[in-house]
C-alpha cells in the first residue's frame, strides 16, 4: 500500500465530507487539552459513528475491517509485543504467517504504531481495522496473566508451595541475596504452583533480548503462562539453581538437577535442565507428580481391552516386555505405573535409568553415569548380582544392552524396557537389527506394545461438528463410514483455556508373543508379517484404537491423524 499512510485523517474527512471543517477544528482543540487520539475524539463527540468511520477508512485506505470478537486470535502472537505498546497505540497482533504479522488497529493511520511493531518483532505488518472496544477487550483477554501478576504476587502466600530439599551450603554472593528476596521466592512459587494446577508436564523459562517468556506444556502443547519483567530472570534462575543444588556461577555449560516441593499435601518432583543460549540460560523443569502413578493404568486413558491384555502379560513371572513409541508418548509413565502396581514386599524391583524420572519408594533405582563408566551395560551386569525379581531398563540403546536384557529374561527375571519404534511388531526386528539372535528373542520376549497420546475433547464445551473435507480426504477409501459419522469438537471455553481440549487419552496396541508369533520370529520374518499374524489373532492396531476413541466422542479425527498412520 505505497503512500497510503501519507494520507491524513483531515484530508480523508474533507474529501468525503464525513465531518465538517468546524467539527474537525473543534476535535483538534479537544485533542490539545485531553491528549486523546484524534480519531477517538471524533467518534466520542458524535461527529461520526465508529461503524461509519471504520467503513470510510477501509474504503479510502483499502484496508479490510475485521470483527475481532468473532475471530479466534493466536495468544502466542499477541504476546510478541508488550502490553504497554498495545495499550499505547490501541493495537494487538492477531496472526503471524511467515514474516508477516496481521495487526488489529483502531487507528490505521498510526504509522508510529506500525513502526514500533516492526522494530520489536522484526516482521512486516499487515493492518486490519477493528473497533476500539474490540481491541480493548482483546488486550484485556490476551494480557490477563500480566494484568493479574502483580495482584497475585501481593496476595500469594510464599509458603503455599514449599521446596523440600533446598540446599543450605550455597556460597553467598549478590546473586544469592537477590534470589532469596521475597518477590523472587513468590514469583518462583507462583510459577510452580500454577503449573501444577494447570496439569502441566513441563515449565519452559525462555529468555530473549527484551522479554522473558514462561510457557507450560499442557496436554502435549506449549501455552504461554507468564511474562515476568526481563530483569528478574537472573534472580529467578539463581533461585532454581539453589533449590536444585546446582552451581550458580556456571553459565557456560549445561547442568541437570532436581528438587522436591510440597503442595496440597502431596510431594512433587521437579527435574531441572539448564542449557546456555544466546540471551541467557534456558531452563526446563519436568513436573513429576507421583499421584498420577498410584491410580493405575485405567487413569492413563487406554481402552479397557488393551489394559486387560497388558495386565495378563505382566502377571507372568519372567520374560521381557517392551514398550515402544516416540518421545512424549507416555512410555515412562506407563512403566512406572506398572512398577508401582507390582511393588510388593515379596519382590525385589531394581531399575537402571537415564535419567531417573519418578523416585519410587521401595524400589532400588540406579542412575546411569557414563563419565565414571556406569553405563546401561555395566550397571545391568552389577544389578543382576543383586537378586532382582523385576528389572526396568530405561531404554535399550545398543546390542550389548539388548543381549544382557534378553538373557536376564531367560534366567527367571521379569524385564521391562523401552524402544523407539513405530509399532509393536517393529520392536522384534529392532532387536534383530541390534544383533540379538532370533531364537533368543522368541524365547525371552513375552509381549511388545506401542502407544500414543491423543488430546481429549473438553467435556464442558464439547459439541457436534462437521468433519472438514480436507480431513476426510486424508483417510483411506475403506473408511467410508467416516463421512456419515457423528463427530465432536471442543468449542473452546475457560475450562480448557479456549483450546477445545483438556486432558489426554492413550491408544495402545498389545502384541502378546504366542506360538505363531514365536515361530515367525525364529524364521526371521519381517515386522509386516508378524503384525499381520498378530491381527489375525485379534490384535487391535494403533489406528483402530485411535478411531475407536473418535467413534466414542472422546477425541477428534485431527488427533487420530496426528498420532497414527494407516500402515500401523
């Protein structure tokens, strides 16, 4: 729009005769005494209605008018500019595609507003015209956490969440003094407390040049949480280091630590990872709430038939069970839940992990430490001399670990571990690729499973919807029934933070190793042939499990597509 913004409001109003010269002069005088935007004075004084003015500016400037109240803007985009700038200019970013930001503006002639947004975001700006009321409502909604932050901190009891294992031997300096100040302790407590209340699995502290962004991972997706003042980050980070027993002076190397906190009569573990970045150290805290494990497999959202098959498998006295799936598919939670279930006084349960996630009472857990020679292989060999009944190996990463795990399963131990494969049948061929003899796999393996996590439709705003044509087109022809299926989605509400989803449910395929499968393994058959035989014996695949969750109204087809492929 070359030259558009050189056109003044006065020239537009004169040319269109929308406001008389006398009225415009009066508006200019009022602007001098009130300091209000000229465009607001013209509307507020009744010289022209806001609707007429917006349409006039849209026509003259060739900029579209948008009904912002009916538009679902991206909260992550809104936070690209500080609230102060949004308030000052009466603007809010609502979308970002590539290097172009769509900017909602009450005054499309405000060139300085566009310049400020360009400078802050390093993006080009595409303006749309929006009513002043809609912009104010959007600012209040999108920056609500920032608006409430100071009030919340004032009212927050710093003892509402209590760090249990805070170090008492940290050398004092100016950083530790700042980290021990009440506002910093309150801020960190608030961040931890709200993360737990929000059911977050991780907290991300992300420093940028002029901004500190704190995000929570909820139901697998990152969401903005807080934007504390950038200058507080050094003290916040030092506070996290102190409670995690980390070196507060080390800023150039990654560090890992952990701490416990007590909240609402339950103890919660936090695993801390620090990584040096361009604008300072990024911190990620993994939240490990053990109450999630005690509830059993049923609460993980798997189908009842899958749970029953899995329960039958883990009743076996010995053998190897492999849980497969990508990172973030809930493998560790599943295995820890099983160990909690099997943890009795009669059993000696031992683990070798990297890292130890949940710390389980009554179970001996060993952390891998390659720097001193404690690897999965060396740790597993020593562990087997400790008379274990049940063994958990965090992950089988190489042939030597796989070989020891298989032999442990053959000598009277129940062994659990994880592999990164796409499906349950793929675990078998993965072991052969690692060099384990097929006859040893067939003799030791009692089951493999594969799992995924899908987002659950929010129960408070769930409503019937039409399935988009582009989604239906991605399914194979044999799924014709989908076009007539009753589908649901979440409209978005306060309960689900306007995402349409709240909570997750699992899809799991369980492949028990029966005589038919055992023979195929010995004959070194492909994973495809093993899967085909398992399906004939009644195995339900991941895709079918996910489709069943859609059919029962628990999730969407978009989630089914996200977590499964038709070959699975």
